[in-house]
C-alpha cells in the first residue's frame, strides 16, 4: 500500500486535473481539494485516503464515459 504522502500527492494531482480540464465535474465535487472532510479533528488514514482517491477516479471515468456517449 502507498504511503500517505504518495496518496495525498495523487489526490492533489487528480483534483487539479479535474479543476483545470473538467470544471463542470469539479463544481459537482462541492469541496475544496485541500479539505477532504469538514469534521473537526478527523481521523484520516491510508484507507480513507485510498477510498477517496478511488472515488475521484470513478467520478472522472464516469464523466469521460458520459461525454463519449454524446
């Protein structure tokens, strides 16, 4: 499994890509890429970051697929 720094780097790269190239999808995220959760003192571990990264990837895949169908 990747380390936290690697996961955070990939999340940042992916959200930056979405923000720059898919603004309509970025607006749907309804979040600031720096702030993953709004809870005070959240417990964020590798599993949570990995799940978040996978959810971002899925959103992007779905968006790309939707545009291919048009």
